[in-house]
C-alpha cells in the first residue's frame, strides 16, 4: 500500500489526508505544533464519515484506519512515495521545510507544495533534489473540489510532473499542468480578476453584493459548474469559438480593457490549435442539447436542496 506524508496538519493538510486515505494510501500526518497531528487524525475520521453518508466514500472506517499521527518529521517521511506540504504561505517557511524534506525523504519521493501563490523556484532552487519538487495547488477544500494545479520550475523533471499527475488522478483529483511558472497559477489569477471586478461594480454603485452573488450562483456559476469558458463560448455561436470571437471579441475587450487583438487571428488560431477542430453545426447542436440536460439536472438539484 503506497505511503504519503502530510506535512502540516491544518485545514488543507487534513483535507489532503482525506483525499489520499479514501484513495487507498497510508497517510502519515505531521505538524510542528505539539498535538496538532493527533487532533487532525480524529477530524479526518469525522470528515470521512460525512463523505460516506453522501455516498462519496465506500469504507470510511477502513480509510480512517490508514491515517496516523507521526511522532516526528522523519517518522512521517519513512518509506513514503509522496509528500504534500501544507505549511504557512511564506517563502521562508517553505524554504525551511523543503530543506528538511529533501534531506529526510527517500530519494525517489516526490515533494509537492500546496502553495497558493508562491512558485517552487523561490524556495527549492538550492536543493540537491530540486528536480523532484513542484507546486500542487489545491482548491479549498481539496476533498470536495478536486482540481489541483501542477506547477514545476524549469528544472523540475518531466517524470516528476507525469508521476504526480497520475497519482492525483488515482486518488480522484483532477490535475492540470501549468506549463511554466506564474505567480498565483491559473485558478487564483482567474479568481483575482473576477473578485476585483465584483468589488469595483459594488463600490461604484452598479449592483448590491447580494445581487452580484446571484449573478454568479444563478447565472455564470451554473454553466461553469460543468463547462469552462472555452466550451461555453463554443456553444454560444453557430460557428464555435472563432465565430464567437468575431461577434463579441471587440465588446469583450472593451469591457475588460484587454488588447482586442487577443480575440483575433493569429491569437485565436493558437487557441484553436490546442483546442481542436471547430465542430460542425450538427455537433454543436448535439452538445447544446447535452448542456441543457445538465443544466436542467442541476436546476432540479438546487431546487431540491433549497426545499430541505
């Protein structure tokens, strides 16, 4: 049975413990604060029981039995294949703990940080094993929101990224690869733009905070719960993404103060080269019908939840 060490037994570390334990891994929890890891073990067991009640974990007791409190960092790292660090979000804290991880963890173990904004090159550059280090940024809480962003430095080995991607997929996460380092990664940069605009619209008196929240949870959020922005716009114009950009690109650029050229050739062609061939009108219609069925199911679910 594979072993993983959770270094930092706070909210994120405990949530990661739930993810890996329910995925069949033996989990060692370690925290520098005395007693924190022991308390975390009980909280992880409670969360596993709650997930089991929702049908999201089959054997909560079996999963909880795979989680233990480590007596030391060396104990936590004994025989592990993977390490998930979730300590304070400062360069100094991460530099210190990664120096210990690189010294104590088995040479083959991958060292991943749950950092939300700090790139790995800022705290692992001087390590002998820097090629096995990466950021694996989760969405809080990772046991309920499965996206994890994998971000390596220029010297992180491709094998490390691929192995990490396979491990997260095996424990039920949805890993994406950020192709090169950027502060805040992808999710937080998208979130930052949306939040900043939300604050501006409220501050300037265009909308109340309550109505802005409704715009997301009863508007964009419904579609975005199972489609991303590119798939969304592909279905919002008869000719797919290039057609949408021709129709609305200038307006979107004006509203966001973006360079309007990003919605034109050759930039759209670069996106399409990775996205794939524009579907035929009949394929778009079929996909729209799929979207509408998903929206109907989601609307019915929300209505049921509101009634409970």
